[in-house]
C-alpha cells in the first residue's frame, strides 16, 4: 500500500494503488501514519518525500469502500486521516509532495499539507467533494490558511479541477516542470538541497514558520529575537561566522 525507500538522507513514501489512482483506504492511511512516525524518529532521515505510483499522486478517499453510517465510526475513521495531516504539519523535517496526474479531494489536502510541492505541468488538483454534494471538511482549513479567504473559498465551493499552472501562479506550487522525467530530476535536486542543510537550523526554521503563521507580526518578531538569542547562546552563531570566514579565505 505504501512503499518506503531511503536514499541519501531522504525517505520517500510511494502511494502504491495505481489501479485506484492511489486512493486512500484504511491500509494506506495506516501505512502513512506508521511511515511518517518512523521517518520523524529516524536520525538518518533529513527530508520526507511523498509521491504516487502509476502516474497519479492521489485520488482522495476510496469511495468504493463502505462509509461509516454512525457518528462514532465516522469520527474514528476521520481521526486517522486527520492524524496523517497533523503529523505532516508538525513534522520537524521538510516534507515534499511530488505530483503527477491527479491530486484531488484528500489527495489535494495531502499535497498541500506538505511544506513544498513539485508538480508536472499536466497535473490537476481540486477539492472535488462539492461535486458529490458534501463539503471538503478537512481540505477547508488547509486551503484557507494557505491560499487566503477568497481563492480558497472558490476552490472549495465549486469543486473544479485546477490546473497545476494556476496553483503555481498563486504560489501553491514551488516548481512546475514538463514531463515525468524532468519532474524526477528536479525533485532529486530539490530534495538534495534540503538534505544538505543544517538539521537544527531546518527544525528551528520550520517551528518558527509554523508558529508565525498563527500569531500577530509583532509577536512573531519577538519570537524571532528570542530564537536568535538562543542560537547565539548555544555557540552556533560563532560556528557559522567562522565557517563563513573560512570559506572567504579559501
């Protein structure tokens, strides 16, 4: 259901249900939870990559499986999916979605909750739940925080397929390339650059970025000041300055 590969400091999770466009069933969701937790705890993992098999990223929930008919069962099922998003959002290591084909419904959420999105030009995204007559309940907070109120509401309300180019133009995709081969090459370089960064600096940057999105600017500036003071007190600032000086002298 979820294939795991490790190479050069990166752990790659491949959603492997190509005939179902990598739709999310209980097995895939449980596999994601386990794999994300393992990657977080693994000291060798510096970056987490998520992609899909067979030319598609993810078609969202597997609607061929019977849905729970009572509140308690529905909440239990949604808790596992919410947990995937929570783990990715709070992960201390960079997360990268590499998207080909369809990334719709829950697949749209899965891509957007990652720190970075790399996509092929022909990829298509969308919160398609509205087409079936129900709201994209978990997609809503993710998109609302990332996109802003007006554009997010349009995406959520109409449930249209959104070309990757449009998401790139509004800043929701970091790299947009033509062809699967080019996407793999760009992903390898992008992930390699992330892996090469200082582990602690990456963690602190992610924590500050996440916190700053939910606080007033003045409070965020104070948090940044405290962060700099902690770095200086740890001696890491001196190390960085010495490293810079050494590089200038070589």
